[in-house]
């Protein structure tokens, strides 16, 4: 017969319990993500909303495409760096990145969340 220690049982039980469910990428809503060129760089401004019930860090991916729809650049960034964004709150960001001269559009998506 298999016997579990009380610590092993606690770890298994709490990891299966929905009350311990962590925040997921789908819990972050991008409300705005706009861009424009500033000299030899691209400035991205926007905001997202943390719908989680706990503070969390958010990684976003920005994909740039040319007029033909081909990807010309991708940047994966943590707009709040290593700070957690408070639950049920909006986080505004402004980022400067290298320029992609042939870029004509940008799409933003949430890649990952993690608690710092």
C-alpha cells in the first residue's frame, strides 16, 4: 500500500484545488496598444487590465508586419519589469524599441504571467 506523508498530501491536494489556481495569460486584457515612429525608434503606448485576484507580472509580445502581412519584427517585453501589477487594476505603459522601417502594422498579445 502506498503511504503519503502529510506534506506530500498537502502539496497534491492544494495543487488540485481551484482556490489555489494561479493567474493565467487569459486573465490579462490588453485595452490599448498603439505605436508610432520617433526618429530611429518605435514608441509603443498602451495599457492592460489585470483581471486576476492576485498581483502578477505580465509579458507582452508585439508583432510588426509589413504591407504584405509578413512579420518584420517581434519584441517580447515585460512592461512593468519585475514588478507585479495589482489585481483588478489597469497598468499603462510606454516602451521604446528599435525601428522596423518596413513595418506598417503591429499586434499585441499576452505571452506569459508570473508572480515576482
